C-alpha cells in the first residue's frame, strides 16, 4: 500500500516538475515572469518632416494601435537615422487609435533632404516597424501609410486616420535658348519641350533683364542694342506648381538689315586725297555694322562691333582704314552681312581721275566725290535726292535738261544726206557709162 502511494505521488509530481522546468526555459523573462508578445501591437503610421513654416513647431511622428484593445505604450521608443531616440514614459493608445508625438516633445529633428529613416522599438528594444524615404521631403507633405505602402500626402492628420492627397509634382523645365542672338533680329526662345509628371497643361513667363516680360511656352523677342542680357523663365502647371531657371546670354552687334547699300566708290583720287567706299542707310533706324564686311575679291575689311550707320545716313570708309585698294582699270566691291549674305555689289570699268562712281537709284555715273553726303549729278547741276530721306535719294532718277531735235540728231541727219548724195552721184555716173557702152556696140 505504501509503495502504491509513493508511485502515485511520483506520477503526479514528476510531470509537473518537468513541465515547470520546461516552461522556465521557454517563458522565463529573467524576472521569473512571462515575456509579453509585442508583435502586431503598434506600428508607424505617419510623420511630417518638412512642414510649412517652422519645422520645430510642425514636425510629428505618429503611431497606430493595431489591436482591438487599448495598449500601454510605456517604454516604447521611436528613433531617427541619426540614432536620436525618444522613449514614451507613460500613456495608452486606444483600440485602433492613433497617437502623434511632436518634435517639441521628442526632440527628434527629421531630415528635409537627403532621406530619413524612422524606427519603432518595443520595450524589449526589438524593432517592430521602420520606414524610410529617399531624397527631399515635399514642403507641407506627410509621409503616410496607405495600406501596405507609404506615400506622400498633402493632408496631414496627426492623431487621426490617414487621408491621402497626392502632392502635385512640379513641371520639369526644358528650354531652348538661341545660340547666336543679333541686335535688331528676331530671337526665338522656347520652353515647349518642358513636361509635367501629372500631365497638367503648362504655361510660361519670360522675364528679360531689359524689363520686358513675355508670356507663352514659345516667345520671340527683338533686342534693340547689343550687350549682355539675362532671362528668367518660369513654367507653371495648372495646380500652382512651377519650375524656374535663369540664363545669361550675349546679344551680338550684328544686324542683317537690307537697307544698307554701296553708294559711292572713289578709286582714282586726286593727289593728296584717299580712296573711299561709301555706304548709305535708307532706313529710319540706326543699323549696327559690327560683323559686316567689304571686299574687292582680294582684300577683306570687317567692321568692328561698335560700328554703326545712322538712320538716313552715309558712311565713307577710306583705304587707309580698310586696306582695300580699288583698281584704276576696273574693279568690283561686295558688301556682306554678318551671315555672309550679299547686301550689295558695285562694278565699274576704267576709273576717271578725281571722279567717284556714284549711285543714282539703280544707275551709276562718274561724278564729283561727296563723301558722307548725298550724291550730286554734275551734268544737270542738280543735287539728286537732296532731302534727308535716304530712301528718296535712292529712288530719284537723274534729272537732265531737254534738247532740240537738231541738237540731238543733227549729226545723224547730215551723215544720211551725205551718203544719199554720194549714192545719187554714183548712180548717174553708172547710167552715163552704160549709155556710152550701148552706142559703141551699135557702131
């Protein structure tokens, strides 16, 4: 009977002792109690790295309770990528509730640029959740959980369920600035190749340093003078997103005017005088001659950047400056624009000493030189186009005095009379000789 009692006691106590020991191996938390299971209790829900205005007052990190009961978050921690850590001292979060801790309380300063990582640790120092974003945080946007993903939202909801309002992506600016810009010539600027990640319709403003503002993705501008300029172009989308870029550029003093022509050539000057080539500007504005060229086919002269010819004005350029020696036996001169197009050409035969080859509309004649002044016809004694309007100067034909018929054709009439009389005399002699021959044959 005694043996039976002992065996029974062993059968009851031994398994209990073995179970207790096994439980101590598995469940002992170091203090003789059972370790709590922190998984699937709390998780990160939202944080605001770059609030509008003061970051210190606006930043927060939010956690969410995943369970159906209130959770005591005493001892839980949040940390950033730099290792700065905040420990919750006391408090509870309601079932399926949210709790936001501000930067003022946590002393955790989240990065606005360069990316950031936020980590949630349970009281046993194990990581229960972490989230990372790369690049820059949009101003005023929270990084929030949306189901199993994280997105930027323009609607921050600290202490509440997340509301996803996707932030507007700014346009991607792409511009085309002319490589060569000339004064008084149209220059086209374009931002038409810009794009918008959200597919919004784009518009643009161009603010130039001379004070002019143009609107549109494509604009055309004419600069009145050469020099250094800048432009700031801003492309807008339909949601107030924008992208801005500035450019510096030079406007070259090149003018492709079609109003500048060769007006006078002086190839065979009197003793003590210098050869010259004169240009005329028939337009109502100053033409910049920088980059223009003159050539006789042998030598080339290029005008300096600052060279100009006044409206309705003349410009005589002498051999001492151009080194272009005009031939006395005939020559040609070409005037070239900066784009190497031919603006004008003048050709003359044998030069007359002390006379200039002068333009009168589309006709040329040898006249008295008039450098830097309107051409004057010596035949009539009238100044051709003697007005300030150079266009009129070019279009006026030479004026000549009227002549009588005999003054114009007298020599021609005399020659005809002489030839006629001589012919009549020859005819009468031939007729007499023929009659004499007929009488001889009859005899």
